[in-house]
């Protein structure tokens, strides 16, 4: 995916890296077991749903539920991207 950032800089955006980072950040919003707040880009949430990580984000609920696969992947991504050591 190509995108032009402010200032006219054209960059090649790696959607897989964006998806992994959002999945890791969703881990921070966990509550009530495997629920998490869905305040992220809709295209990313759609891709995470299609990959089997979260329930369908298109609903009136303000949160989604991790699948078992998604709960494990979100914790791994969080630790890899944001933890020291």
C-alpha cells in the first residue's frame, strides 16, 4: 500500500506491520476477559477480523472479543513490540 504523508513524502506502508501493532495495542485495552476496546482504524479491525483474531467489529458495541488465536497473538505482539528484555 502506498500512501502520501503530510509534507508530500510518499511511503510504502506495510499493512501487516500496522495490523500487528494494532493487535498489540488492543492487548492493552483488554477487560472482562477477552473483550477489548475497538477504537482503531476500521480497515485494520476488518483485516484482524478476517484473520480470525477478533469478532466482527461492525456492531453497536464499543468493544470486540478476542478469539483464542487473537488473544495469544496479541500478547505475543505486545511483548515483542513493546517490552524490554
